[in-house]
């Protein structure tokens, strides 16, 4: 890529609009909540949605902006960053909409919930574009701290409390490991800049072991955010324990930011550009290490899902498996691989939030999270059952649903680099995933409920109905026509790789 | 020009969508809408059958495909909506259209969730038609997978006591096969220069190159052939991938068994002929001896298993495995007779086995069990039924004068030229077939009438209506096979030239 501008603090502000808008929205939500005494609940949500929507609008022009480094080289401005800003804000809008119809969250402290979420969003947006080691660490914390609050948000609920604590303890350990690793890397390159690290690895012969250890430690910090094996332990407990809209949020936004940060760290900091494409700059074969993590993550996620009876837990493990699939895209060191990850993230967000939304919609009066609670749903509530079936088949990766196209992008990229073994393990994993996704479809359709036994339809709020359609329609549509997403990810894959 | 293939493919889907707007209480209306939706492809495929130019070669020659539609679908991947047919596909389309139409009537007895049943059924028909028409690999794969979902529900919701187990087993097996096909498809996409066009793939030949994997160096073509073969072998099914079939058949409702045996099993051999053979001719030649052995195992093992069955439907299921073995033998032979016999056998097995499953359905609907030894002497009570059954049984045995004889004879003729010993053993399958079929006939229809069934009603006009067309085809083609055999002779000749030079 061409020479990039390094902008000073004042010039940078112009390109910082999305983050600035989210910050203002965050403050506005707090102020609005205090002024109205927390009574105008939909008003609080409306302020947040307006802020996030504005941030999306502000981020769109950045998709085609010339790459630059903002704030004297702290964060990158490139289409890749713009893509993640749009993605994170758009997904968060959906979550806010969902939370509006969810009594557990709207009953108390909705203002606080939305504020904590916006703070997480801001952290995620910055995490996705940090190119300075200190920035990476700070934004990781900025993303994590409000997440801990969100995880433990249901005050008085022991499961939620446990989730909050667990998330915080694991998070503290992971970020501690990460900063320890970063300090080593600083020692190697003498600079906090990722591009300087790459240059240093190019000229200096760094002993393998001296690089391997910090790389693993730094990766631990990222891996915890995307719940890659073996840093996934917190995921099922946190996903199960916390309020379902928050679970849906966790399964998409911090995860996406984590992927952005991994891509940025390894592709900017540890990859060299050669005429034949990108190669690992370091003495260690980090792509291979990530490939192993990818295989373990998808396999463990899928095998563990087989045994779950709680749908939230099942989706938690399956989201681990999806992280494994996406990691495949990052080991390839190709544009196509990065693009595949972005594409997969988009369809994953649609179908995964969708599946969680069905769980939310079902929990009208009491939590219905066990697979048994879905019994006969397809006959009892045809629309909701159909939507869930669409999401589940899409998650499996069957055509004609979007999840299939996502998998095609990933496996196409993997095959293009001739990583056949990885591709074979990947597709076999999708076969395994069929079994547990179809288990839910089975109880929904194949087990016809006995006459009269709880046949009364559960009332679903209108807001949830609308959002469900908003997620289900593209899940089908992108399986047949996906030019829009292709164009978006084609821009978004342009990652700034250094001066 | 009127886009015949698209209408054939999507008319059932349109019917399925129309069904969603029919109130679910109006069951008869639902049934007739479904019948109308299945009639459209039948009428059009008869038109195709009439208009089809039998001299055109097809297979790997783009200019000689007929009724071609070619439009861009997804430009980012260079995926096209590319449909067209040659002799190989036209026979399968005809078979699919006919069986689907008859099965709509065979399903009139279904009372539970009629609307959902027919919607799924029509979606399945779209998937089958699309698979046979597609000339773009991606399109082919999408249609191939589209068949899975309705089949899962049709077995799982409307099936017998162990339906849930059978449905998931079918689903997992087939998906396992198709994901391997997905990888091959993506690999070919790069090899063909970023194209999913099947004919481009055939013309470029996908054989060359090597793949280092787990410390070995594999021939590219051979590895890809084996991966595709596993996918297709599960569908056929070829031993040892056959275990899903008896379960699925026993649990599926009658009409779905008919479709499963009549059309879906052909997908496997169709895939081998349409994709594996012309794209990987070198590997296909390399694999032929193994395929002949698989054919042998299928024929003999299937027949022996059939002989051991007590369940009428399971017996037919295993006989399908045996009969599909003949298709494989014909394909392995690499001769024109063999391949013509193989495709003709696909068609004939489709019609004959459909009859057999319909007949089992008739007796099951009346007696509510399928235990072969639980009947006896039914000939007295149901002479018409017995007549149809004997025709179907003799056709399945391969009695001269009925269609099954011609295809099996062609296969054996072709096979004998390449694999004498194997073919001789395979021909024992016909003897075994005669043994289990006649023995079954004897136990069910002859002997003293079982007192329990002295009031069993005779076969109904609706059931006769579903059987007559199939019986007529069996008789006519047995005497004069040219109308169907002539469809694919040119194409098979071309395929032999492509693969065996």
C-alpha cells in the first residue's frame, strides 16, 4: 500500500467522528436518564439508537478514505477499521432494539444498561483499529470493563453475578498475560508501534523462543475475546448466566472486535510483504499455530455443543465453533482470507443474534431456555419456529441460507491457499454441527405436542417480531443474492499494512 | 424462447408457495393444488421428451446441450444460472416428473399436516429437477443440498415409529457426503480458472497435478475422485455407505420411499456420470476396477440381505441396493453397452421400484404391518393387486419382455467385455433376485388365505391410477426400449469417448 499519512491530534479529530458520536451518545444517555428519572425508557433507547445510527453514517465515507494513522500513529484509519465501526454499531442497534422489548432489562436500570453497552461499543471500535501496543492494551480494557458490568447486570440474580465475576477474573488473567507479552515485544523492537515491530523482526535475528513466548501471551489476550480454545472456558457460563440480549451482544460485538484486533496485530506486526504475497515475518510459524488453535476451537466447540440441553449454552459452544471457522481465514495471509472472515462475521451476526432473539422472544413470562421448552414450537407458533429453523440451518451452513455462503467464502479462501487438511477438518466439523442444531429443529417440528399441553401461543412483542424479520429475511436473501455484502467486505478487507 | 427447464424446476416451488395461502382445513384443495403443481413439470417434460434432439451428444460439448438457459447469477464468484440437458439428464427429468406426479396421488392418504407435507414434497421436486438440469457446479450443489431439508422433514414428521432416528441418520450421512463434494467443487473452481461452469471444467480436465497431504504425495485427480465418490456413493448407496437406506425406507411414508428409491438414489450415479467421469477421466479409468468390485458387493450383498428380510419394505430397500449395483457395473465397464445399460437401469429401476414401494404401501395401509410371513393367500382376496404385484416382481427379477431385462442384459453384456469373472458372479444376483422375489410372492399371495385378512378390501381406483402408468412403461419398454434408450445413446457414446478415448 502507498505511503500513509500520519496525522497529528487536531487533524485526526475529523476522522474520529464515529467514535466521537458514540462518546456523545454515551454521555447523552446518562444525562437523559438522570433528567427523566429513568422513566422514559424508550427515550433512552432512542437516544442510543440515534447515536449509533449517526456513527454508522459517519463511518461510511471512511470506507473509501485514504489510509492514515491517527493521533500520531495510535490508531489506523483504513477501510478495514471503517468496516468494523459500521459492523459494531449496526449490530449494537439491533441489540438495543431487542432489549427494548425485554422485560428483564427494561424493568430496572435500562439507562445504565444502555450506557454500559455504548461504552463497550466505543471500546470495541477502538480495539479494532489500534496499531500501538499500549493502545491495544488500553482499548482491550476499555472494551472489557463495561462488559464485566453487563455480564453481571442482573443484580440479585446469582447466575448473572457468577457470570460477571467469572468474566472479570478470566479477563483480568488474559489481559495480564497480554501486557506481559507486549512488554517482551517492546523489548525486541524498542518501540510500541506495530509496524516498528515488523521492521525489527525483519532485520534482527530474534531467537525463536524469545518470540514464541510473547506471541502466545499476546494471542491469549485476543483469544479470550473471541473465545478460542483454550481460552474459551468462561464463554458457556457467561453466556448462560447473563441476560439473553447481552449474551447476543457478547457473541457478536466483542468477538468481531477481537477478530479485527488479531488480524491487525498479526498482519501489521508480524507479516512481511513480498512479491509473492504476505509471509510470516517472524522466526516462528504463527499462521500454523493459529491454524492449530482454529482446529481445536471448532472441534471442541462442536463436540461440546453435542451434549448441551440448554439452548443458550448450546449456542455459546457453537459460537466457539464459529470462531474456529473464522480463524481459518486469518492463517491464510491473503486478502481473500480476510474478506472471508468479514463476510462470515456479517452472516454470523445475523443468524446468531437471530437465534438468541428466538430464545428471548420465547421467554415472555418465564425463561424458556432448555431444548425441551422448544417442543412443538413449529406447530404452536409457525412463524417463530420457521425463523428459528432458518437461523439454525444457516448456522449449520446449508444452502440456500446465508451461512452457507459464509462457509463458501471461508473454504474457498482456504482451498485457494491449498490448505486441504484444514478445509477437510472444517467441513467435517460442519457435519458434526448439523447434529446439535437439528436437535432443536427436531423438538420444534418432529415432536408434536400432546393435545392441550401448553399449546397456547406465547405472546411475542411487536418489536421482537420486527427485528426477527429484519434478521431472518437477509439470512435467506444473502443465501441467494449477496452482492451488497460482497461489495462491502471487498472494501473492508483493505487493511493498512504499514508504511 | 420459452424457458422450459426453469419452469419445470420452479413450478413445484411456486406450487409450494401457493399452498401456504390455502387454509389448512381445506385438505382436498391442498391436494389438488399440489397435483396441479406437479402436473406442470410432467406435461413440460413430456414436451421436452418429444422435442428433444436425440442425435446431439451433450456430456462435455456445450453447443449440443438443449433447452439451455445461461444467465449471470453471482458475478463476484462467476457463478451462473446455467441449465441445460443432454440425453443423460432428460431421462432423469422424465422419471422425476412422472414419479413426483404419481406420488402426489399416492400421498392422498396422509391426514396429518397435509399442507406442510405437500409444501415440502414440492420443494423436494424443485431440488431434484434443479439438480438434473444444472450445468453450473455451484447451482448443482445448491439444488443438491436443497433436497436434504424437505427429505429430513418428510421422513421425520410423516414417517413410522423410528422416524426421528432414520431422518437424522439420512441427514448426517448425506451431508457428510456433500461437504466433501463442496471442497472438490471449490478446488475445481480454482483449477478451472475461477469458474463453476461444469463444461469448462470438463474441457480443461481436472486430472493433473499432485497434492502433498500428511506426508504423502497424492495424484490430484485421484484424490478428488475419491472425495466425490464418497459423496455420491452415500447417495447410491454403495456398500459400506448403505446403512442409512433401509432405515430411511422403512420409516418413510410410501410416497417418500418411492421418491427416495426412484429418484434420489439415481442422484448418486447421475453425479458420477455428470461430474466425476467427464471431469476426471483419468481417475475414472483408474477407479473402474474398484467400481466393478463395489458393484459386485452391492449386487450380491444386497440380494442376500434382501433374502433375509422379514419386513416387506426392507426387502425392497435391499433389492434396490442390489439393482443399483448393476448401474455401477455398467459404469465400470467402460463400454457403450454397459453405460447405456447403466442409464437405462437407472430409469427402469426408478419405475419398477416405485411400483414395488407403492404396492407395499397398499398392503400396509390395509393390514398396518409389513411382515411378509404374516400374510398368505392374498391372491384370492385381491386378484387385481396380486396381478400388479406379480408384474412388478417379474420386472424386478428381469424377466424377458419387461424393461428390467433389457437394461440388466445390456449391463452384463458390457460388463463381460471388461470384467469377465466379476460379471459372471454379478449375474448370480439375478438368480438370487428371482429367489427372494418369488419366495416373497409365494408367502404373501399363495397358500391358504390367512383368516385375519379375509375381509381385506381390493386395491382402490386411486391406487390403480398410480400404478398403471408405471406398469405400462415397464411393459412397453420391455418390448420396445427405443423411446427411452434412444434418448441417451448419443450422450453415452460421447461419454465413453471422453473417458476411454
